């Protein structure tokens, strides 16, 4: 089978593994273009909205691959990625020569390279394409997509990426997308501490926090977390756009990569410890804005 060189809604079959907070919407946007979609999720109920709108259900990642030309994955942890691709009923057990696999999970750059190398053996093209933008970005198709892997394959699936995001940039070879996502997460880590500490400080100072946020968000402090997550904190809305436990995973990957490169990232190490405190308090399945809860407790300002 020759390599896929174009994606056409009337011809190309798409597969999707991982239909959680973000994957559910990303998959839906591709379906909205008219593509035939086959889906699998470990918890079937999370795929029901997609099945209800026309997706076919498969019983395993392997079955998804067997019925698809391009297979997307976005799951939780590196161990999940490894099982989804290399497991007994994994994607590479069902993929055919010429297929394209696209992992959009934030995972280890070395794992992205391993998927690429094993795919090469069987003639499967591989792309690592982690995303940023959280649940809002996924729902509104405004994700940033950081891409590494086969450049020709990237060009082929570009119309599918365009259905999910707006800032879509090819970073380089296999693993480059994941390395770029680590840079993204390192930046967000420091930003989240700043946002939450500003709210703790503002509350103690007796400020009207909404007025304060509307002011500083228009100056040098402007950032995505200030615009999107700080208002949720004010409403005491800690529902996940991105899980605390997944952010801890990402920071752990970045710290491990930094160690291999003999780099010192003390700011990231501190934020990692603070989020471990959030998780220890039982908030691992809340959104990253739940950092506020740990900082409030440390300051004796529990609400």
C-alpha cells in the first residue's frame, strides 16, 4: 500500500483513540468536515456523544487502526500512549503500510521517537503533535498544535489539523513537537504561580479582584491563564480544562528531560512541588487553577 498523500472526506477514513475532555471536541471537529470516523476510548460512555453523531465504535485501538487510514490519539500518560501503540491490541498491531499515526498526547520526546522508529519498520508515517489551549481551545477549535515527525505526512494531514486549531507549526523531526510542548508547559508553570499568587495578594489587600484583573490583564501581565483561568478561580470553579495530575506528569517529563541535558530549572522544580501539594490535598482531578487552593492553605486563607 502506498503512502497517503492527501485526505479527502469522501475517501479517507479517520480513526480516533481518546475522547476525553479535549479529544471529544477535536474528534468532533474532524467529523464535522464529513470524514468517516472510527473511535475508541477506554471508558466507552465518553465516546457516546461522537457515536451518537455518526462515529463508528471499535473495541480496541487495533480495531481502530484496521479500519482507518489516519489514526489520531490523545490519551493521558506516557504509559497509556505506550499501551495504545505497542500493546497486544495496539495501533501498530492494526496499522498498515502507508497509514499515518498522529499522537496528540503530551508525552516523552523519547517515546515519540520510539513510535516513529517502529512505524518506519512497517511503513507507517508518524507525527507527534501535542496541543495547548485546554478545553476551551479544543471546543472552539483554537488550539495551538506543535508538530514533529514526517514533514510530508504533516503536509498531508494539515486540513485535519486546521479543523482543530489556529496556531499550527511544524517544529522539526520526530520528538520536536513534544520538546516544544515542554517549553510551553515550563512557561505555563511559572505563569500559573504568578496568577494565583496575585489573587491571594489582592484578596488579602482588600481589592476588588474583578477590577484588579481587568486592569492588569491589559498591561504587561496579560496572558492566557490570566484571561481564562483567573475568572474561574473568582467563581470558585475548579472544574478541569486540564487536569492537575496531567500537568504534574508534564512537568515531570520536562524535569527529566532537563536532567538528561544537564540543565537546572529551579522555577519549574518549585511549581512541580506546589502542584504535588495540590494533588496530596485530593485535588488531582481538578483543573490547574486549583493551585489556588494550595496557596490559600499555605497562607491561611482557606475559603
